[in-house]
């Protein structure tokens, strides 16, 4: 219990500090998950340990990078310098985030919520719908309840239900989202959200059944793949980790394809696995995109790529 409170205190203070620094730099942002999600649920310390997840617009990444480095953070991987626009155009197309290491907690900088570009609303739209909550004495912008519920459903599915805590988040957000109404969701996100809510009702009957039923009337038909992913991986932390087993890789691709754009899914899946950015070190902070591609070719030849 004491360790949880200490970890929560560190996460709260760093969330407040980072959001304040971004605000002072006039960088529009949204903090979600972590302490901000705890504040939305009515208990800012309920999340315990974790990273600070912040959403920004892609064009603001260089300024965010400067703010973080000024505060002692560094990218966790050897990425191209943020001034290399062509390299970062590629990175922001195939991925959704970059991790920064620093004490006492890390920071994940997102330019979108999900790997697919069109699943969630744009950062600007999410900013416009955001709400401001008190986190550590600082007004921190975070996702409105309806968006937060959709995000929680996505992350539970994307992480293959490996952390049962995700279902607790969904449980706490359901009445809040119903009270404030769901925002417009893309058809794919609506189906995914409906699928996770349906699964939640089946796993925990009699708790928030009426609220889920009402929410489902506002959503399209549930995504059937949700149940399949739960049956394969629900509550198994090892399912979240990447694996070189071809069958499991194929299963993961199909799980992501279920909500992705069919034309974009395979090229992005392949492109993301054609580059390798090793962990950053004191002597190795950056790596060019061509070198990252060459490194991955070597790893593939040696059977080490996943």
C-alpha cells in the first residue's frame, strides 16, 4: 500500500509538472491515462505507478522534444533527430508514439491514440472536447469521459486484455460517459467500443448492465474479434509481448486488421517491422533511418527480428 501511494505521488507530481511546462511553452496537449484518468474517475492517486502519456500535434513534436530535454528527459531509442523531417514523417506515419526516459517516471509522447490514422478523432478535435481537471494542484487537460471510455476500450483490446486493470477503468468510466454522452466515433471505433462493452457485461453481469445496454443503443454492431482476443489472451500478461512465432504474429495482425483500414494496415505493419531503433545510450543518442533499416535487415537474417 505504501509503495502504491509513493508511486502515485510521483506520477501525480510529474504529470502536473510536465503539463505545466507544456502549457508555459504554449503547446496544446492532452494528458490521458495515468493520474489524469484517475482524476477523471474521482481518485487521482488510484492509478499508482505508470508513465505520463501526453497527446500533441505532430508538428509540435520538436518543441515538445525541447521541453522534455530541458527537463532531463531523453528518447528511449536511438531515433533520428527531430529536425530530420523526412525521417519523422515516416515515423509518425507508421507509429503513434515515442517514449522518453527520465526520473522519476517516463513520458510517452503520442501524436495519435492508435496506430491507424482514422480510428480516433484528430488531436485538435480531442483538444476541443477535452476537460481540465486538478492534478497535483495544476489544471491538466485530459480526455472528456466519452473519449476516455473509447480510449480505455481500445487500449484494453490493443493490449490483448493482458492487464485486468483496464476492465476496472472501463467499469468506472461507463456511468461518466453515459452522463456526458458519447462523442462522434468512427464506425470502426464504435464497433470496437461496443465489442468491449458487450464483453464487460458478459464477464461482470449485474453490475452496470443497464448503463451498458443504454450505451450500446448509441453504438454500431459489436466487433466479434473482441471475444476471440479475450478467449486467447484475457488476463495473460505474456500475450502483450511481441513474439517471433509466426502463428501468434498472424493472430495479432488479424486482431489489429479488425479495426484498421484494409488498404493501410498491411503496409504499416510491414513498414514498422522494417526498421530497428536500438535503445539509446550515453554514447548513442541518434540513428538515421537508413541505418535503422539496415540494422533490421541484419536482425531478420539472423532470426532476431520480431
